[in-house]
């Protein structure tokens, strides 16, 4: 299975995030590591840019630092992450482009790289805009874990 993430994972890993959010990240990363799941990322996407920005700040907290290190190792594992190049981005239907906020368009483009077209997000506005659309599945991290973690 291939999935797309927006930046919730990084925000929940930050040094000033609540303990419950960091625990959710830990459970999510553990699920990805144990299951046959691959994250689709583009080198130019906001996820990578935010990861780089937040990496240094994570050193202020031992738990955040451990989460970012684990996430970094995960992102370097070609069995767990599929990187796409900027010129490899798939064309998406115009009706999807029209519905999608500009800052989330990269999520749709990445989702069209997989058959499952699953986006894991905490962004309520994107859930609302696409709740009637069947071609892309949106899940919260909690829903994803409930369905796929096996625990």
C-alpha cells in the first residue's frame, strides 16, 4: 500500500507538541515500519521543506529528537518511501484541481501516484471539500491506525 502524508506528522513531532500527539506519531511510524506500507513524497513538497526546518528545533526535546531521527531513518529507507521527481508529478483531473486549495494540490498530485490514493491528514477543510469524492480516500491518522495497524 502507498500513502501520502501532509505535514501533520511533523507538527505532532515538534518539541512543543502535546504528549498525546507525540504518542500518535510514534504509533503511526511503528505501523509504517511493521506493515507493507510506503509513503510517497516529492523532493519539492512542503513536507520535505518543513522536515528540514523542524529538524533542528526538535533537538530541544528528547522525545521530539527521537521521533525526528526515527522519521529520518524511515525516509531514507527505499522500502518505506517512494520519492518522485518534480517532473514525474502526475496530471490530475481538472475538477480535483478546482476543488483543492492551492497549498494542498501537491497532496492530490502525489495521491495519483498510487492505486489506493490514500491521504493521511488532520486538515478538516480538505475532508470537507472531498467528502463526496470517491477517487481519493482521506483518513485521519487515528482512522488509518484503526484500519491498518492490526492493534
